[in-house]
C-alpha cells in the first residue's frame, strides 16, 4: 500500500494517468476492465488507488500471459 492519499480524479485526469483517451476510459469501464467511477453530488470521479490497482492487475495478467501461464 502506498503512503499517498486516495485522490479522486476526473475522467480527463484518469485518462491521462492511464495514457488513453476519455472515450477509451469509458469503454474500459463498460467492459469491466477498469473500475466504475463514483458519483458525488453530480460529479463523476475515479479513485486513483483503484485505477492503480487495475493497472497492477492488468500488468500481472500480461506478465503471466507472456510466460505462457
């Protein structure tokens, strides 16, 4: 676990963090590749720690695939 606080990110910032477009971000949410955002008072945000966990999971899955496991 990191010492950084859990930050809430807009779709623009979340997409930038992931290096993808906003449209791709929403597609990945639809196909359950990325976590769903939370909605607070009409504002949609992603928890940074959840996005980082999704990145770690995808990376581990890719590593296993590359090794043929």
